[in-house]
């Protein structure tokens, strides 16, 4: 590259890194326990499990669970029925205080034994420490504005990585890859470590950065899908009175299973005017059975009055990309060994980000903008990621 190109890339790397580094440090630190959220939840869980029954005990009709929930809280509104991923033979029914269930309203969760329809626990969805960490990691308790802001920080992070790639060759051309100079100022050693760790974790950093940006726009993406799909489904029902009675939930589930044979049910969205569905349809979300396809969800929409299938179209490509990005971002589509690898990469990213801050602060205190160590190349110390 020309001297002018190097100067331009240096400015891009410097300022994108400076703007996003502290937020990326926060995301890496809060993301570390989230990698092991299943194990942490299992360690501290207080929820009851289903009692031991013979393996061939049949599942109870879903209508028994729904009737039990309505009988216990007749003034509340059914919103979602979902199969518990962490507890076998447990089905959770979520109820809201109002039909609309606006964002921020907490749901009441009733947990039933799916074989006996026995109520085994209630939860007001207050959340705990892991829930607070998850929300802070997602949007810093600011909702959609916070989520979009972190998406911008993630985009700057990706730009910082790309600019670091462009700067690596001209600044490290006189040294072999992986060289860590141990003589001279400590900043030189830390710069070499910064470059080395960034280079080793380059692909992971890019993958996590890009998938993180995709995850921050999940709500706008789903809103775009709903705006495209829902008006067509609701149009035939405009002007009709509200439904006095819904179709039997077991008939609805049977129709959904036939339409999406091979998938397993994940949840049922009841016909309400809430933000999750429509007042005239059941939405049955299903998923695959392999470690990868279990993160890919496909909806079946069924008429709330007749229980007949309306559509079972797959999601558009941009929502598929979102679904694929989520397990890749947290590394939780494998088992514990993969999570440990993800955690080691996360720790390496923390070192890279922290060393970038150290290098920039050291440069600000130094009267010279460059440092030379024996015959090494000139080093421009900036914060952020530079492989």
C-alpha cells in the first residue's frame, strides 16, 4: 500500500476501535457466562422436575393442560404453550394480565407434567442474575434502541478487524508471524501480543462480530416478516366479530404435525391480539431434530376457528440467517467442549481489547507517536483489534 493508504487505514482502525472497544469489552465479559448459561441454570435451578413414571406413559392431551391453566387463573389470558428444553416431560403455559401483553409486561408461567397434566410449579417470570446478564448483553436494559446501538458498535468492531488486517502487513513486514519482542518498552511486547492474539482469533472474531450485528436487528427483521405475511392472512377476517370459541388445541397440533412431518413442536402461540400472533390463528412453531436444525424454526399457521392449516411456508432467507447466527454467536449448538473453546476465544478477545486500550493510553502519554525496538518496524499503537 502507499503511505497515504496506510495513513487512511490507520485512521479508520484507530477511531472505529476507540469508539467500540469499551462496549465490546462489556459484551465479551457478559457473554462469557452466557456461553455456559445452560450449565449455570442447571447448577442453581430451583424449578421442580417431573416425577418418575414408566417410560411408556402416554402424553396427556394438550387440552387438559390448557383447561387446567384457565381454571387456575380464569381472569388471565393464554399466550403461549411451550415444551421445556431443559426439563423432560414438562410443558409450560404462559398467561398474561391483558390480551395485548405489551412489551415489558411479565407473564405468569405454569409448568405442567405433560403426562399427567399435574401442575408442578409457578413462576412470575421475574428472572434472576442470568436473566439480567442476558438482557444487559442484549440491549443494556434500553430495549430496541440499546439493541440497535450495540449493533452499530458491532459493525464498527467488524470494520476495525478489517482495517487491522489491512495494516498488519505494512507494520509487521520485517518480523515473522508470531514474533513477540521482549526487549525495549513493554508497549512493544504488548503490541506484538495484541497482533498475535488478534491474528490467531481472526476468523472467530469476525464470525462473532457479524453474527452479533445480525442478532441486534432480530426485532426489525421479524417485524418486517410480520408486515409482509400477516395482512394477507388477516384480510379475510376483517370486520368479523371476535371468536367465541377456539378450535381444539390437540386438533390444531395434529394438523401442524401432518404439515411439518419430521419436525418436533417447540411452542404454540394462541389466537390473541398480542404481539406474538393474530386473533384469528394458532401459530405452531416447530424445529428440526439435529444439533443444527434444532435451532431452525418453521411456523405453521392454522385457522383458530376450524383448526385447519392455513400455511406452513418456511421463513425467508433473512430470518434463516438470523436463526443460524444465534448458535454460532454463542457456540451452544455443540456440547460442553465447544463451549469451552468459545470461552477461550472470548478470553482472548478480552485480552486483545484490553491491550488495545492499554496501547492507546500509553501512546497518549508518550511524547512520540511511534516506538522503535532495535531494528523492528515502526509501530503505531491504536486500540481495538489489529491482527
